[in-house]
């Protein structure tokens, strides 16, 4: 497991984001499942950013 991958995801939770389980969004940081070698989630994807904007306003 990529540590930054998990850390970014957990930071998302700390910021108030929930898990996403829609397979169409498997690339986003807040997707609820991860796999070994997954490094797609070390940065925020557009839906992650949208979620944050929803919580905190623009
Ligand atoms: Zn999670």
C-alpha cells in the first residue's frame, strides 16, 4: 500500500469528506477501496475538490 495514498485519503476524512463507492469514481482520492500499488490517489481528483468546495464554500 502506498502510504501517501492512504494519508491523503485519511486527510480527506479529517476534512469532512466521506468515502465514495461508485466504481465510476475509482480514481478519486475518496474512493472507499484501495489496492496495493495504487498511487492515483496521492493527489486530489476533481470530485474530491468539488466535495471540499461543497463543505467549505468556494
Ligand atoms: Zn475512507
